[in-house]
C-alpha cells in the first residue's frame, strides 16, 4: 500500500478485543510494508555494522604496510557508504509510508464506526475522547507500527554484530555479547513507571480536550450568561494538570535516555581496558582492538531503537486501547458483529421480515414495538412526547440506532416488517433519514452542501422553496457579491446565518434526499410562527405520498399532520388529529398549549360538563392556527 493509493477500498474488520490485539492486527495488515522497511533497515544497519571490521582491517593493513589491503578496505568502505545512504533514504521512505497508511487505516475505521453508530457514539464515549482518538492517538498508533520494523532491523543487526565479534575475537567478543543484553534490558524496570506516567498524561490530555470541545460548542451560550471566565479558569487548571503530568513523564523518559547513554559508555570503558591488557599480552592485534572498539561504538546507534520502541509502545498502548474501545462498539448491544442480527433473523426464519439486501430498500408502515407508535406509509405523522430527551431517543431508534442506554434491549423498529437496527447499514440509511435537533452545516458552497445522496425526484430549488429558504439565499448572495445563490459560500457550521436560517437550510438538505421515511426532530423550533406554518405546508406538499414523521409540540405543525400520536410515559396514549386531541385529551392539551397547573386543574374539573369552555391557552393556540390559515389563504388568493 502506497500513500498515493489512499484511502483504502476496505480497511478491514479490526481485532478490537484490546489495545495489543489491535496493534498486532494493524501490523499483520501491513506485513508487506513492514517487510520492505525491515529489508531496507537491514541494509542500512548492516552496512554500518560492517564498517568497524573494515576500519580494523585498514588499521592492520597500515601497520603491516600492505597497500593492496588498504586500497581494498577503502573501496569496500566506499560501497558501504553508498549502501548506508541508500538504505537510510529508503528506510525513512518506507517507515513514513507505514506510519501514514496505518494512521489512515485507523481513521477510516473510526469514520466507518462513527457512521454506523451515529449520535449513539457520544452516549457511549465522551466527545473529547473521540476527538483525542481520531487525532493524537492515531499518530501514536502509526508511530508504533512504523517503529516496529526499524526496531526489528536494529535488533537483528545487534545480534549479528555480537555473534560476529564472538567469532572474530572471542576474548573481547564474549564481553560485548554479555554486556549488550544488559544494555538492552536495563531500562525494563523503569518502563512500568514511565508507562503509568504516560497513561496519566494521556488521561489528563483527554479530559482537557473534552472540556475544550464542550466549551467551544457552547461558547455562544456561555457568552449569553457571562460564563466565559468560569470555563476559562477550568480549562486553565486542566491545562496546568496536563503540563504537570507531561513534565513528570518527560523526567522518567530523560532517566531512561540517560541510562541508554551511561551504560554503553561503561561497556566501552570495560572493552578498552580489557582490550589494552590483551594487546599488551599479544593475545589481540591492534587492528582487532580497533575493530571491537568501533563495533561497540557503532552499537549505540541501533540500541537507541530499543528506547524508541519502548517509548512508542508506552504511548501507543493506551491510544490503541481507546481506539479499540470505540471500534468494539456495535449498533446493537447484543450483536457480536455488524451482521450478527442478520444471521439471527435468518436462522429464526420469521415470516414477513422483509429483504436483507441493500439493493432491496424496505417500504411500508414504520412501527416501533417499544412504544406502540405506528406511522402509516405515505402519510405525515406528528409525534408529541412532552420530554425532549425522550423525543431525541425515539428519533434515533426510528432511524435504526439501538438504545444503548436502556436497561434492557428494546425490540427493533420495523419498516415494512424489516428490523432496522439489524438490517445492513446501506439498507437502513437508504430507507430512513433522521434529522436531529442540531443538524451540522459544513463550510463550503451551498451547492456542495446540498450535493447529498438523493433519489433525484426532488431538486434543490424545490427543497429550498419548501423549507422557505428565500431569505437564506438573499443573505448568502449579499455576503458573496456577484455569485449565483447556489455558489454562495456557507461558513463553518453556518455561523453567519441565524438559528432559524440554519435550521431551514438543513431541512432543505434533508428534503433533497427524498428518503422512503423522513424523521424530523423539532425542525422548526428556531423560526417564527408565520414561517413555521409555511414550512409545514411546504414539507407536507413536497412529501406527498412519502412517509414523514415529525417529533414536535408545535400546534402549527400538528395542525398540518394527517395523524397525531401522543406518547405518555413512553407509550402511545392517544391517536387522532390535533383539533380533536386538544379537546379530548387533557394531557395532550397540557403539553401542546403549555397550560399551567391551575389551568389544567380547571380544565379537568370542567371536563364533566359537556358545555365546559376551553382554557385560555387552548383558545389562544387554536386562534393562532385559524389566523395563520386565514393569512395564508389571503396571500394565496
């Protein structure tokens, strides 16, 4: 795999049982790149390892006054220099390739998992941790993957040098062969403490990242309540904790680095002292002493990679553990893998389960067994919950996302008999589109923003008109003078637009997709009443014959719905149309009209009287509906 070939067509199915398992899986999937890096590393380190023998050979040739042997040694040293340069260049190239491709694989896996889990991901894992995994942790994982092959090449070189010295000069070679393992293993007792400090630093950094992301997301609210200084102090304290943890971790790694410098120096002193005595006794030649001395000096270079691999593993292990935790999450709490539900359904052989192939998009009534909610096919159904959190969870379930936070696994929502959270991902996403309360607008042109997978039945102009985006187009056109409206630039998250404008633009994007089922969670909570009524009419007209579910408590939207379902304590309590439910269901009326406790008690007391009058809040609500209907009729005429 080369960098130019990224992204991967299929990043594979990771072994997410633990951090070490995930790192091994990454290494196996990049075996070709690892072997190339190992080969170039052996050429590089091996060429360096040959130099001490050539130096000793050249020194001895000078002592023996042999010009031929000296010339031969010089020529071989020149070839080794070329091999060292070539090996170093290609080793760096292959190592960086391994780093980038490993990081890209992890990022693709995380992106795929995020798409599978949707908003359920942040209920299982903190948003700051997800950010940390997809940024800093990815780099650390890639670092260990690419360092593994260089470490293997360095370790093999060290072994070959030690064996060569024992064969070349046993008296000194045995000292080196015994001393080098001591050098390599001397830092092992320090690694657990260094690892714990590195884990502590990563934990503090993750908390600081989470705090920063939460603060940025709520910055507008913080400014409104004057809480900037409070959160700034919190982040400052978190930042100082990260700095303190980083300094403590750096001190331990400094000790390890000092040990890696001190012990080779001591070994070199021992070798020189012992070699001088052997040379005086005539048991070794000067050339052999120079060779062993040069070899020990050269070993300090590959031995550095022992420290690097220890550091890379210490930093990457918690990073891999966090990545494995995210990648191990499943759409359903009981499924072992993404297709476990499919196999289970096939084994049960339940009739009417519908198609399982992504090309066969299910259709029909949308039914939630947990609440009893039924949204008939081809109709506009409004759902009133009363609890915004409950409405958000219901919207996610209707889109095929499992309720991970529930104490027990709830039955799957079904579309035409097909269990959505057990259907293939492509099938569920093609069949049902969920727009939550806070849709995200990415920066770029309006044309690019609206360029989403769609059936082609709804044009951008039709969707913008239905969502009442004329003022949005005007605002974007004014900001981008001389450009067509669709070529106007939308800033990040649509910050240049008002809340209502962003909401309607996101609604238009959802309408363009023209899914079999469209689920909207409070799609008009940030717009005025008159615009809300027009949006309701636009959505109803554009979605004619398609299944649409709107979770809302707005009387204007409820009045346009063909069917209204009221949920109380997580179950269907009443079904009808808005005007009927307002009169017949006090709990529904309390949610929709925002009745006070006194008004609700008064309404309940008068319910026994067939001539009882409606509360003031109810009359105001119905009066607003009649007024807006009259205005719309006049403007249409």
